[in-house]
C-alpha cells in the first residue's frame, strides 16, 4: 500500500483512506467506543470488517484500521451525541476534504420514517489542534472542540462549517517510523483506557494514603508523649514516701533533680492519685495508639501494594479490587466505579518456567485462592518480609525445588512490588495457615532470604495467564 518509506501527510492519509474504503464501504456502523477521552473506535456490521480507530492526540493524531475488538468504553456527552446521530448509519466512503489534512467520513442514516440524512464526520488531523466534527448539510451538529468567533477557525453549533485556511505542506516524513509510533500507541490503548476510567479511584486511594500518613504521624507523637509520662509511676511511688512532708498548696516536688508539677488545689492524697492516673492514662494511650498505629500501617501497606500492582491490572482486576475495597470500607467508592454484576473471575495468575508454574495474585482474593485452593502442601510460598505484597507460589507438580525456580519466583516478587532488593520469606504450603482476614497468612515455619533482583520480567507479567478454577 505504501510505495515509499517517505511521503507527505496528505499522501499518507490518502493511502489510509484507500484501505478504509476497501474494508468498510457499504457497512453499517453498529458501535462506537470511547477508549479514552481522545480515542474513538468505530465498529461495523460486516463480520470480517476491521475497526476504525480515530485518535485525537495532539502529538500523534492518526486514523487506523485495527483488528482488536474492545468491549470497554468510557462515557461522555460527546460520545452520547455522536452515537445518537450516527449509529446504524451506512458508511458510504472516506475522502480528503479541501485538499487538506482533513478526512471526510460520509454516512447515510435512514430514519424511522425512511427519510435519509447525509452526515459527514470530519476528522481534522492537525498536529496540536485535532478535532472531530459532525456535519449535516454542511452545518455543524456536533464538535469535539467548539471554537469561538475570536479564533482563526470558528466552530459553533448550527453554523456553516468553514474549513481552516489551507497551508501548503510538502515536508515528508518517515512512514516506517510513523507506523511504529502508531502501533506502540495502539498497543497501550487498554492501559490508557484503564488509567482514565479508574483515575478517580486511584486518586482516592492516594488521598486516603496521605490522610493515613498524617494519622500515623499523630499516633507516633501521642505514643512518644505517653512514653514520657510512664515515668509518673516512679514519681508517684516516690511521692508516696514524702507526701506527709508536702505542704498543702505545693505546686511541685523534686525527684532526681527534676521538678514534678502537682495540682495546687489538691491535697497530698489527691495529688498521689493524680500522679498514678497520669501513668495509667499514658499506659492506656500507648496500648490503644499502638493498636491504631498497627492498623494504620497495615492500611498504608495495603494501598502501597495496590499502587505497585495497578500498572498490570486489567478491567477484571479493577472490578475485583473495587469489590474488595467495598468490603474493607477503606474508601467510599463513587457510583461510577460500582460494579453491578457479581464478580466471577477471581482466579490468580501464573507464568511458566520449564515444567512448573509460578503463580501470583493481584489482590487479596486472588492471593487467598492461590495459596489455599490451588497450591499443594509441598509447593512453596514466598512473600516480602513484614510488608504487604502479592503471594508468590511455586507450583512444582511433583518436581523438586531447584535454585533457578526460586530465583525466578523471587525476581517475580520484586518485579511486581517494584523493588530492587528485599528480605523475602519462603515457606512450604503445609506451614502456611489462614489469618484473620482474606489473604492474610500465618507462617508456622519459614526461611528468610535477602535477594537482589536479577531479571526484568515485565513481558512475562504482561503475558501471564489465569488459572482455570
């Protein structure tokens, strides 16, 4: 299709248009997906037809035909309006508009009364100023970006569309490089979609973590202050021996060259009770604050584990995470994140190495399934020491544990937690018992290793498979 490695933008777009017309001419538009706020996928009725992707990114605007079908979609007013006008219309053809970097997608929509409406969807493929505009009889019905009269290219609803002043552009670009950049962008589309859809959820977790850090600092200060007041037991014990010599109204007494304050309006007996009360309160404060601090550290670690893993989450993983967060009541889940259907896919993941599987979970439910349902008693369990992390299971299938299996499992753990080195616990599954909540474990017996990461397993993690439960 491309006869040279170098061509100008218009010729490049003409080649794309030829592909689009060959593939989609005469097909009916039956679905539009918003894969991100800048990426729209048009799917057609023809069974063997490819999907039309329009990307409005400022640095790399492009149109492409792709094979991959997406179920996912974001939701916006622009998408809603576009669907209301174009769905079920017949694609007639694509062409260059005004001899410029504008693609005209012509559609015919048949109404319920059998009237025919001719729509033109214009894709202005201008780097830094892309736009998508729907015309009816050359009048603007919908625009991705409206421009006021003060701009050089006004776009106002219900006005006649006037194309921007055409600039002669003859500079050629490297087609191979352009296609490479497009393909890299397309490969990352799902991640882009997930990032946009769950951005507010991740932001909530970040805000929650920040508030937990503040809570942690307060608790640590309370504990330090209370620890100092534990000395009041010694003060009280000493005061008991001298209380008969303390005059009424005394404001302090001396202990070990320190002045210990007293309540001026208290008698000696009441001051003794007061001193013991300060000690008891300090002891109680330390016990309560340490419990709260432990819970706070656990929640911070839980959020940190999510942040380390979120880059490898898919839609199913996010849905499971949301269900888990609702049960933990850690944050208030916003309505747009609440999943209506019951979660079915809770199976953990695995990578393969030689004849074994090395499994891992992306959330507590998957960790629990992996450790207590999939693994056998002679398989091996790995976890970061004293930190939240995924469960890693070496599924041996009767094979002996080899050093290289252990190294791959440790590399996997460090890759998932984004660490260069860490202290790791290793235990046989028969020595791993359930804790008080889902995903928590108690180790009856374990070995400790300090390990430095040797391999980058990004590709293996990306292509990990799920266990069939």
